[in-house]
């Protein structure tokens, strides 16, 4: 027993107010964890575009590209 972190990335429907939305399913899952005795300290859901920041061979972050990358 101890601390844990879960991380899931995906693509699909969200923010439509239906039970099959990813955000609704996450809320239900977090509730089930609490019902089963887990302490859930935070739950977050984010959606949108992502931007890749290239890192040079020296480890420094290079100037970000101008184009946004949409995750599939």
C-alpha cells in the first residue's frame, strides 16, 4: 500500500454531457476508487492541442515550432 499516480492519454468524445464521454467516465472511475476505499487527492481532465518542444543534443529547449500538433 502506498501512493500511486495514474496517467491515461487518448482520443475520443468528451464534454458532451453523456455517460460515454471520457470526462464522465473519468469522474465515475474516480468515484469507484473512493467507494472502494482509496484516497483520491485530485482528478483532472484536459483536452485540446499539444505542442512539441524539441530538445537539442545539449539538453536545452530549442525555439518551439510555429505549428500546433493535434494528437490523434
